């Protein structure tokens, strides 16, 4: 068996323990164009959570994989996703970011569409032939495929290919660990974080489950925790495991150094917090048994679902996605996910943790944005220094979470898709 693979962008030598990625993958306009064709046009992409369109008529608009989409729930309660463009002259039909409506009226010429996407009325309808309504020509165009797992909705722009459940592979298990934290279901709370980063989107994929950078990059946060609690548990952040989940997805799972709203309170939460988290744990044990309850409640998880969905099940449950706007810039959207039935005090702690660590002005995100921007600036030297090294732990029998197995999982799938003959 040949253990060496060399493509234009990825070099892997399993025997020597070498894995490198060309820095051209982060700066080349042609690479970005090919990513859009080979990855974003073909993979399942996260659209939104069921709680964001909880009632008939609820809607949101979102850009996903370079397309403007309208995500809504029709009168029968069915979730639907349409391309947010009028069949008449192409204007975006819905301009609002989120809300509730009985239908959607195009601002340009006042064509009116129902929640099911069908044309309801258009001024001067008598001037159009009957053929213009045939085969849905005058209706909104639905995305080829829309599906969900445990309330997380995804779209796919190809009419065929793997279904969502097969695509998620073993990542579904970890989505279940998040969703099972609530008997009443989960919901998005606190609005949307929306910001830009001067770096290539793939860098944020790497960073989102990179256990190697935690302590040096975020040392100010750990110093802060120590000062607040006076009793931060001395845990190395390399204790845990890494798992390849298939199809480019990967996760790190580990014991947390701080508190978790589910069942491991921080000392600063006091007696009330301790009682609430003990109640949460008891309910989990009654539903799932001790072993699964302990795993849900006490372990942190950072997961990337290829290509660009991050699920952080840590101090707060975070859903984050991001898209390139140029070879050197991305836009990031992030949301907090929480159990519907949790108490106001627990909700307050959760949102505080969400903002404190992962918010745009929190401890972690500004550090990460700076680090990724410095990488992007450093790639100006690619003619003389042209490769990223992602070899850490490659020869280890039992890789740790501060090794780079998870990044190699991502890059192998990226490389596989990018080197396929275009469909």
C-alpha cells in the first residue's frame, strides 16, 4: 500500500508522519471558485433551527452557500426553504431578516406568494397567458433538498446524493447528546452574533476544535477564571479523545476546566446554581441512566460538521457557521442553543457564558480572530514559506485532543472533494 499522497494542495506521508497543506489553498481566487462549485454547491449546509420558525408564518432570511434563502413554516406546520428571488424579475421577495407573515410580497412589482411558495396574486394578471402559471413557473423556487436532524435544518443544492442522515454519519450521535439535554426540546435564544474575520473560512474550521492553541492563546481567560473562583480545577486541556465521525466531520470530547450549565457548576454560581445543576443531572439520569447522563452533563464537545458548521457543547451550547466573502475574509453567524424549560437564572448563566467566552467581545473570539488574521497575513510569504504543517500526533497510537487528527480529517475530505472531476 502506498502511504504517500501528494496533490496540488495536500501532502501526506503516513509512514513519515508528515501532513502538510499548501498555503495557496488560503489565498488563491481559483481555489475559492472551486470550493464554491465542489463543496458549497454539493454538501449539506446548515440553514437554521426549528425554534427559529416555531409557528406557522414564522420566517427568516439567510445567506447559505452563496444563495439568498427564505426559510419559513407554512400554514400546515411544514418547514419550507425557497430561493429568495422573485420568478418575475429576480428581486429578493423578502427583505426582513426574521419575523412572521401571512405571505410574501415582492417590493418591486407586488407579486404575492403564499407561505407554501405558490403565487397568490400579481397585478395585471389578465395580461399574462395561462402558460406562465404552468409547472410552477410563477411560484417561488424551492431548494432541491431540505431535511433536519433533531431540529437542525440543512439544505442541499443537488437533487441527488447522500441523504442527510447518511451524510451526518457518526456526527448524529453528538447532535443527539446536545438535543437530549432537554425533555421539552431546544431553542435558539438571545439573537444572532454576526461579524467578519479577515481570514480564510477554513482557518476557523481548524480553530474550532484545535486543543493545541487553548492555553497559550486564551491564557487571559484562564487567569480570569482563577481570579473569579479561586479554585479552578488544574486540568490539562489535552485530556480527552478525538474521533473521526466520517465524511469530514470530527469531534474532540474532554473534561471541562470551568462550569457547565447542565450539571457541573462553577464555584461562582453559588448554592443555587449547584442545586439547579444537581436537579438537571438527576433528570438526565432518570431518562438515560448514569453513564449517558454523566457524559451529557460533564463532558465538553467541540465538533465541526463538514464543511462549515461548528457545534460547541461547552459552557454554553453554541451553533456557528461561516462563509467566505473573498479568499481572505469570512462572515460568521453564531447562536446560543438552550433547553426550552430551563429556569431564568440558568438561562442568564448560559447566555453570560456564551457572551463571556465566545461572543465577539468575549475572551476567546477576539483572540481567535487576531490569530487567524495573523495567519492570513503570514500567507503573503507563501512563495518562500509555502506549507502549513498539520502533523502533530500523526504517529501516536492514541492521539490527544491537542494533537491535530481532527484537522487532518477535515483536510482529507476537502482534498477529496476538490480533486474530484466536477459534476
